[in-house]
């Protein structure tokens, strides 16, 4: 991804850690039994999926450096 190409390795790792933490929050909100509407839970699940894709892109980018 061009967005990550200009970042330093430490910044990429920090970004990846932040994405992983946010992903955990989204997964928890999507999976835990709560009174949230199903539409909201589905949105959190989609956001988690997108974050997982970004994490994978960062991992690939870090390995290629």
C-alpha cells in the first residue's frame, strides 16, 4: 500500500499494534452478547475484517523492507 511505503519500520509496527488493539475492540463488540442492534454488530465485524487486511498489508510491507 502506498500509504505505508513512506513510514519508518517503527511507525509501521506501532500502527500495526494500534490496529490489532482496535481490531480486538471491534471483535469484542461484534461477538459479545449485548443489546447492540445487529446492524451495529455487523458494522463492527466489517471494520474488524478491514483492519485485519490492513494488518496483513503492514506485515507484508515490513517483511519486504
